[in-house]
C-alpha cells in the first residue's frame, strides 16, 4: 500500500453527490486557497510532485480535511519545510522584512502567461520503450515506492500484481517517484495499460468492462 | 464539500462578516502571543494556523503578502481565470467540432494535444491531452483515484464530486453504480472503460452525438455538451 490518498476500489464511501454545472468554487475561500497554492508554487521552491506528496503526507488530517483544506495545509507545510517562512510566522508572528524571494513573486500581469505556459513533463531523455501496444504486462507488486520508503508514487495499490495489456505509449515523462524527492526527473516511458475489470475486482459489474491506468515503465514487467 | 445549498448566498455573506471579525481578532491576539519554542519534529506546521478553514487561508495570505511573496491582485487574476475565462465551454467547443468536422475528429483522436492547442486550449494541467470517444460498444469515464487530475484548459476546475472520496474510490470498481448516482443508465451491452488519470496525461471524453441533431450549427451542438458528459458521467444532450 502507499498512503491514505490511494483509495481506488475502496468500499464504504457512500453515494456520489453531483453538483450543478457552472459552479466553480463553492465558497470564496476555495478559490482563494487554490490561487494561493498556485502563487506560492510560482516562487519555484518545489515542483508539482513534491506538492502532491505534501498533501499525501497530511496523515490523519487528509481524511479530516475537505479538498481545499488539504491544499492550504500542504502549502503551509511546504513553505515552512522549504525555509520560505518560519513556523512562527504561521502563528501570526510575521515580520515585514523584505523576503529574499520577493523578486520571484507572481505578478498579476504575469498570471495569464504563467497559466497558459503550463509545465509539460515529456522529455527526450530516458530509456527507449520496451513494451509495445498490444503487449501483455504485469504490474509490480508491492505498489509502494521503490525509491523512498513511504515515498511518493503514482502506482495505485489496486493495480499491484495485475495483468494488463498496453494500449498506447505516451512517450517519456518525468518519474514522480524520483521528482517528488529531489532525485531528479528520471524520465521514462509511460503507458496506458488496460486491465479487465475481472483482473482487479472479485465482483466486476460487466464482463467487458476495463480500467485503463497510466503507468511508468519501471512499474511494469513483461507478462 | 457537499454542504446543503439552500440559502447559500445569505449564509456566505453571514459567514464572511463573521470571518472578517475573527481575522481581526486573530491578528490582534497573535501579536501578544508568545513565540512557540518547542515544535515537535512530528507536528505539521499547518497545525499552527487557525482552525477555521477560511480563516486559515486568510492567515496564510496575510503572511505571504506582508513578506512580499504574494500579490493579492495575482490571486484575483487566477480566480477570475477559472471562474470566467477557462471552463467547460472550451471542451464543448472541441466536442462540437469533432461532431461536425470529420477531419478535426481524426486529428483530435490522433493527437489531441496539438489539435486543441491550435484552438488556444493549452496550459496548466492540460499539457498532454488524449481524447477518447464514446460509441455504442464502449462508454468512457475519467477519474483520478490518487488525487484530482483533470483537463483544466478544456474543462476548468474539477467539480466537488469529481474530487470526492466516493467518486475516487468507486468509479474504477463500480462505474455503473456511480453512473446511477448521476441518473445515467447504459444499455446492457455497452462496456465501460474507466481511465484512471495517474500520470500527467489528461483525458477528454467525446460523448456520442445525440440523435436528431443533424441540422444544428456548431454553437447549437456545443450547447448540448455538458461538463459531466466530457468526464463520462452524463450523456450529451442531457445536461445534469
């Protein structure tokens, strides 16, 4: 298993409650939490994988917090862990002293270009693909990070040990398992792998149902 | 996340006033508070923030603005972008074009990133796009079981249900029961293919074009394409 966020296939969560089309932020502070997280990220002190892992490390708060509470808590943790803020500043003991990173502040005029620039993760570097579309593959088991104990990975536990078939190769992408821990980009091929529902669940709803999961080459072996 | 929506506006206004007063009190009280000396190495720094979530966000914004690290106008601009500029109408435009132009459809299915980028739909959380098409044989549905990955430049910010534990846990295991929560029933011989967005690839579902729409313009077609139909929890022409 990985961590508390890894919930695919879990029982007991009750109904999905649709919300109306057109609603973007249910409360004003939701939008503020999202914007603050993006603006803090623009200071360049961490990457998206580190940011995801910070949410996954919230521990019991992960279940207790609503969605944007997770975001804001992880942002606060990252600011302190990376030395941007001192913990005492979170209790309101703020100084007005100019911050060395202030020059990197995301300006209002730069928001549009920053959001439209994005952050592509495809890379020319890395190994050549060893699997081809149509090929059978086995997912590594156990599913937890091979690089760091309790570390970030994008291999969901429900797929561990399952046998699937490569649908397509997406090219070489940054490996989050490395990138979330300061271990470089370590790009490798990512594949969309299709699994029959019967390979994943004891009681699949339909004989022809499938789940497709994007998986890095190091998560897979030939079947 | 799934609060009762009755009386939402007046409640929000009420809470805003309540919160402003609390922020003032917080800012006053912390000035006289002693320095915390002994953080346990296990404690998360976020636990030092106020307990009310809205107040917590306000407190963090206040600190970052005071240190010159965040421009409040930039926060307004980010919110405005996703409230007013980038949303499901972008994805609906793509779907309507795919329905009405076979060449566009072929390009979209072959290389969605390049095809939608050419329309200006590119950016954060939409750097690598794949379009998947519903057919009478296969219905596609998208989830992110590990967090909330979603094609922002095409659909905007994900709805609360998409980020809910219930959807993340159940969509991969019992997609038909999840569809029933949305009032959708598939024909018994239609298979479901659920895409779990575990990498940076973002999936856009091209719903089936509804019957009887032959004479419609592209704009009229786009109006039939709901946000949920492009995630795969609704059918086109039947907005949730």
